[in-house]
């Protein structure tokens, strides 16, 4: 058992912030010596966690209780989930508990545990948050990911930086002061590219819904592919011409694409970087069930045996639930009490035993996806953003694996939070059986506005896999201007954000982030979805950027539905899947019925129907091979090979 560091609850936030940057850089930064306790002060007041439905609680360091959803009607339901999402945002962005005990806590933090001597409301923009201490997804899918290794740094050594025992060496000219700080509290952004879309520098695959003219700009009779080739691949919708865009429900037979997004015009320097983080419940479930082995995951998905843990505040699980790793009678207040003294005096237990630092309080499975941009490219003042210092990768012909790592300071642009819960309040005998099983919420920095400061380029994919050096569409210096297609956030969501901001000091960095929306109920109609205060096409403008992702619905190409769902979701068992995006076909099962849901939930429904319980991390997270780099794609305009006729 790992013994957590003792922290008295003190007012000494300055001490805590000094400690948060200690370690290898301690002598340079004047940090307290290793092993020092904060100044004694037992008078700090910890706010109670409230459970008022529809009211954001930004003063509680634990994710919120679930609530009774059955009595809520109309947009009141959406407002309740939006408030719950904001409470989650506050807890997960609470400053993390730092530690200088590198042997027990090599990440520099007690992973997953908040520092109760600080608060969400008064945190500095540079304070590492609780979710940032979660496991990066590449820490899950290798032999180092064992059930007792939550506090360890568990990257595959082949592609880990040398200071973590890996093979990748620092790039020439690395900033040594920044490098030393990152070594003390290791953070890796753009770790490893998935084979199906390189999701650390690119977004997920999507239908190409832009106009033919927009996609084929920059091609000619002498390029390879030629303009005619491009036009053949990206034909207009029926009855349209080269200027006509596809709408959300129109079937097109175009090649799928994966967009890459840039600050300003397309450039290698303007890349947005993405990372995916998983909490303890998620990590423990993967490690306990051998899902870090790809073949095991494939077999369990085919047999419909993957059930990520959930939490509910009801006294017991939903009737009929056989999820052995779920957590009932969850209490945010009890969890916050458990966090006191760094879990030193916690009486809680979870599905895997007594709670301690190696087995922290259970919250249900939580997944996060963040979008980051180097601070030099941010609009406005850097102090208006939450920031982090992290490793990222570059190409290097002289280094092993053709890579080196560099360090950079990044600002947070966007954040997805996905949680698995079942509704029901503390007075309920059982959790609610349907509704709110996975909750999708997303935030953007206010500087993004309508997206006018960003561009994107689509790159073709083949059966969901990147091509080698795929050509860019379009092949122009301007790329395609980002533009928000839906009027999000909805007015009800904006009102909840206004309430949350009203509870924050005016100087809080979190005043600059707004909730775009929350999805909680699968439903097949945009009108019906908005009637309950839920955006049907929920998308984050810097995470789901192109037309196909901003208005996603239906099935992805080559989707093989498991036998468990084949009677409800096409294609029927034994039938070959469609090679195209199919926007009018159901993509998930909700409450026992097939539903064609839009936005984030609908997209993740494609993972559910393949047996991976709404999680693309499980679907293909273990396929990562080589770290992605900003040099791994062609940045337009590029000099394309010429055809024989034009050579």
C-alpha cells in the first residue's frame, strides 16, 4: 500500500503553489526542501458540497451527486444537467495535490486527488488540475499498466522520453529550465497517434460535407491528383453543383476525411494538439480485465462483456445491473471528506477495497479530451488561459525512431468531459435504469468565439486509416475558414454558465471558459432534443471542427455491429458494412431501442454498437504505434507531383 503524503488543511496556498513546481527544479526555484510540511494552520474552512438540482456547485472538490431526472420536464432537464456539468468541471479542474516524493508519486502529484488547501475559484491559471493528473491513454495500453500502478508513470518505454526511462532523446536546443520543470512533473501532449486518425494532432474521421469547390481548390489539370480526380472523389450532392454543401442527413459516397485544425492559416507552427485522459475507475477496469491487450479487448467487445464502471447516488444499482465495478450510494460530500489530508484519514471503500492513494475514491469512469495551443499563438493575454508545460514530439532523422522530444507551454482551448453515471438521488432505492448513462459536456475558451481565428484542412482516410502522406483538401494557403454551424450554446446553457461565472471572482481564469452544451438523453430528433435543453449536434469548435463533425449523425463506414446489437442496429448480422458514412442509420441503442443520435453522443454510439461501451479509447486506444508530430502531414499549399501529361 502506498502511504499518501500528510497535508494539514492550511491557508498556505502560496506554499502549495511553490510545492507544485518543485522537484528537480527545486534549487533553482527556491522550493521548500523535500519532505517539508506546509505551515501549520488548521483553520481553513472547507465548503460543504451542495446537491441542489439545477444549481452549479463550484465550491465542492468532488464530482457531483447524481439526481432524480424523472420529475424534470422540458428545458429544466437540460438546465439541471448543465449545472451538474459545471459542478463536474469545477471538481475536475480543482488544483491537484502535489508531492515531492518522487519514489511514491513520480508524476509529481497524488494522482486524482485535489489539494483542499486551494480552490477552483481562486486557482492560478498555471495550477495543475486534478484531471491533468489522470492517466494519459497511452499509459493504459502496455504491460506497465497493472492494477497497482495508478500512481506510477506507465508509458511504453519505446516512445517515452528518456527522463522517464524511454528511448526518445531531447531535441537539440531544448529549453533546459522548462525541461527541468517538466521532468519534475511529467506531462506529455501529442503522445502517440492512433492509426485511424492521429488524434493527437488531428480530429477523428468524418464525412466530407464541404462543397466540391472548397475541397478541390488548389488542384489543376497538371497536379497529381488532378482537379478532375478531386472532383470525381468529392462529387456534389444530387441536384447540386460545385458550390453546394452537403447537409447533415444527405448520403454521400465521398472518401472519409480527418480534419487538422490550425490557429490562423495552415502552418506547422499553428497546430492544435490534443490529449486524452482517463480517471482511476477507467484505468483500473482496463488493467483488471486485461483490456490493455488488443486481442482481449476485441474478444470482450464481440461477446458484449465490456461494462465501464458508473456511479449513482441512489442506495443501490439500477435493477438488473450486473456491473460488479459500479459504485452506488455515491456522495460528493463524503468523497470530499475522504480527500482531506491527502486520503490520510479516509474511511471509504470502493469496488476494489479500502481507499488509499493507490486505490482512490470511486467516481465512475471519466474520460476527457483537451485541445491545447502553444501560448505564443493565443489570442489576448496568456493569463486569461489555463496553461501547462509539457513534452511534445518532433521529427529527427538523427535520433532513434526518427523522433526527439521538446517542451512547450500550452494554453487550454477546449475540453470534453464524458462521465458514466446512472441517475437517482440519495433517497432512491435504485439508480435509474435508463437515461444519463454517459453524460457528454464540452467547454471552449471564449476567445474562440465563432471560429474566425482558425482554419482547417481535410485529409483523406481509407477504411478509417490514414494514408501515407495524404494530399490536403484544399491545397491552398488559406485552408477552410472555421465557422460555427449551430447556434450553440443554447440560451438555457448560457444562463447556467452565467450563474457559474457569477460565483467566481472576476479575476478567475475560469471566467474565460464557457459550457457549449451537455448531452444526456439519446433522441432521434433535433427539435425534440432542443425542447429538453439539449443540443442535438453538440460539438466543440476546436475538437469537432469541419462540417461532418459539427453536424454528425448516423453510422461511420465499415462499422461491424456486434451480435448483441445486430437485431436493433443495421447492418444485419452477416451483412457487409457500408463503405460510406450513413447519416440516416441508427448509431446506438438507448433504453432498449435503436436511436440515430447526433453530436458527441451519436459519434460515440458507433463505439457502443461495436461492443466498446461508448468509448473509442477502448475501441482503438491500444493501436497507437509512433508519436505523432506536427511534421507528419503535408501543410498546404504543397507542390504536388505532376501527372505525366503535365511533366
